[in-house]
């Protein structure tokens, strides 16, 4: 069996497994939508009024996208690894031609597909609900590699959490403990100008910061050059994906 066939078979099985969990499918899309409706339609931004949402609506698009790019891979891949460990499935996997890297790649592809659809929904809702002024042009296509790399990166982190945590509940607790601080301390919803000056350099320690900076540069009129952020994000993705693949157990 070729690599392509092995990955395709595992990807198909993982996708069917996810789609059978209707609650998981529902909340993958519902959670970011409700965030947009609360903060975009009810709270709304106040570009001249100060406060937390003092930036134009387009500023917060990376934050809305980060909700699914960050939370979904961490919880889904982490839980899947923990579930496989509890069911001794990695021991059975070791008897097949599928390698650990191929297993993680297959589950990453499923997450890329799911989150890609969710990102399209989020993008449309942000424009329709908040009236965000998005920079249109060929450069907008760079949002796609940013989303793909962000998902792959956090799939790697999710695999690490699944190996470290002792149960599925532990994975959920650990993923929330990591994701919530990152979501608000990665230049997503909280601008650096609102943080203490001494803390601002620490924002560059978060991989999510490069995602939000790059997406903002692409989608905001007059934004900067996103290629540096894309390059850093690609390098970090390679590191965390390899680390996640190596962390997957051969046996239980």
C-alpha cells in the first residue's frame, strides 16, 4: 500500500468518525458563530470610544478565525490520541504499515477540511454582521496557507497534549488552559497598546501571534508584509508537527 493510499484511508476513517459525533460538529461551528454575534453584533466595536473593542471591525477577524484554528485541533487531536491510548489502539496501529507521522497527517487533513469550512463561515459572518472593511485582492488568498499552517501547528501541539495527559478529561483541561491565554495574548482581541510595555515582547513567544499578525496584514487595507509572519509560522509548524508525531506512542 502506497503512502497516499495509507493516508487517504486513515483520513477517510477519521472524517467519518468526526461526522458521526454530531455534538462535536455542531459546536465546531456554533462556538465561533456565537462569539461573532456577541462581540460583533451586540457589543460592537467602538473605533473612537476606547476600551477593549476600540479597533475597527476588520482588526478582530484574526481573533475570530483563531477561535477555531486554536481550540478545535487542540481538543480534537488531543482527545483522539488519549482515546487511542485508552483503547490500546496504538498497539494495533504498530502492526499496520501506517506510521505515526502518517496518522497525524491524516488527522491534520481532516481538521484542515473542517476548520477551512468553518473559516469561510466566519469570514462571511464578520463581513455581514460587523461590516468589516476587508482588503480585497490577490493577496487575500494568503489567508489559506495561514489557516492550514495554524491548524497543522496546533494539531502537533494537540498530539503532545494527548501523550502527556492521562485521560480525555485531562486533555480538555490542558487544551483550555493553553488555548484561553493564547487566544487573548496573541494580538487577536487585545491590541499590544493595551498591554504593559514590558509584556509586549512576550507576544512573539506565542505561535498564534504570527497567525494573527499575518492574517491582519493580508485582510486589513494598508496592512504590512505578511510573508515574514508566514515564514515563521511555517517553521514553527514543522517543529511542532514533528514533535507531535514523535510523541505518539508506538505501543500502550
